C-alpha cells in the first residue's frame, strides 16, 4: 500500500470525525516527509529503521509506513475504516441519504492559501475520491486578514494554478475557481469587480460586526445580494452552536426581505454543513423555502475530511423538505455554470 496514501487517508478519517487538529497534523506532516522521497528510498529506510530518525516521523507514523511498504493495510487505518463504517448512514434522517446521493458538488471550500490546512490539490483529490463532480475553491478575500485572505494578485495566480490542475484531470472532475468574498460594512464585496468576473463561483459572507442592529445588517446583505457577481449567500446568520470556538448568537436581519432579494436575484442561500454552524437555523430554511429561494448545500471545508460534512447539510435540507431541484449542488456542471454566469 502507498504509505503517503495511507497517512493521508488516516488524516481524512480523523478530520471527518472532528479530531483535534494536532492529531491530524502529525499524519499529514509524515505524509509530506514521505512524499518528498523516492518510493525505493522510503522502503529501504523503513525496513532498516533509518526513517525513524527523520524529522516529522514518530513512532506511530513509522509503524504505519512500515506496514504500508510491506504491502499491508496499516492496523490503525483498518480501525478508522471500521469506525467510519459504524457511523450513521450518509445524510441520516428521513430522506437525507437519498438527497446526499444526489449531491454532485460543493461550492464552498478552503485551502492553505487562506485558512485551510492543505494545498488545493489535496482538497481536489479528496473531492474526487468522495465521488464529487466538482468542487469550488473559495478561499477568503483580503479584508479577512486573520484568515490570510487573497488579494487580487494572489487570486490571479491561484486561478492560473487551478487551470493547470484541471487541464491534467484524468476523469472530468472540475475544480472551480472561486472566493468567499467578505461582505463589507457598506455591502460591497471584498475583491475587485474585474477579479470577481473571472471566477466560476462567488460566495458572499458576513464575517465582521456580526452583532450589528437588524437595519444596518439587512441593508448590508441586500447590497451584497444585488451585486451581479454574488452566487451564494454564505452562512447567513454567522451563528456558532458548538465547537472549540464556543457559541455565537445569530446576526439580526430582516429575513423576509433578504430571502426575497435572494429569490429575485437567483442567489442561493447556503445550507452550511459544518456541525458547529448548522446555518441557517431550520426556521430560516423554511422562510427561504417559502420565499422561493435556491439553496446550495456546502461543506465550508477547511481540510479534506471535512468535505464529507455534506451529509449533515443534506440531512437538514431533507428534514426541512427542500426539493432537490432547488439545490444548486445537485445540478450537473453545465447547468451550474449557466446559473453562475446568469448575470455576467
């Protein structure tokens, strides 16, 4: 078994199970160390023990590498696979599994270019492994300095790099260019119109002044929805309901006006699948549904294993009776791109 693949798959299952980041990092670091060596060197150094002395290789990761180069599935990987099989079925809940099976892609993910954990190539590899047809790379915009947001120059270089990866894709999987653009206080999007016009997907999200009064927040969101580049309104309330960052209440805004504007403009309301967000709340999914909105079930993944969070979003969408055809991420790629280019 390929030791790099074994180590990265272990990291994937740990991420999916929401393990502590330091645990995941140990396996991804070891995978990077091994990936930099020729396979013959890895095998030789594993068998004579020299690999133990390499920086980034610990006792557990060495044992995994040794089993892999000997042609075995590492014991720890087998354990994690068994644990994954014991988890509830994808999108568990009435109709969730069926809806999950209809998801073709994901319009919200991050790489280490902003605040993700791995290069975008590894995110694409995981998306392909999960059976996705497309994945949008939506790193943060420059105003979000805490997340190392991309300015126009860095974004332009990323667009070129994504094109190179897509040109060599063997199976038709498509990595979409995109951004999670910060909605600034005046409602404008935090990237130049020229750069926004070059992207496949634009997710617009509020990340600052989340406790603003309802009036200013509503006007801010309406302005962003009116921007012709906006495709998806991301995690609209900004709430946190669990997790290491603690909890955070919902932002206050006129949901009826905001969702009516989304419906009129063809902007999808994101059903954010991250367990700590579960955003929007069920009552607002119902409001958006009644308003005639489109939806996008997205992972907001910052690591490969988190791409499988879509199962949670699918379960919530099914529980709220959202029709599959009104979910953009169930659409085939040509239809999706026709939609994102609707106001170009």
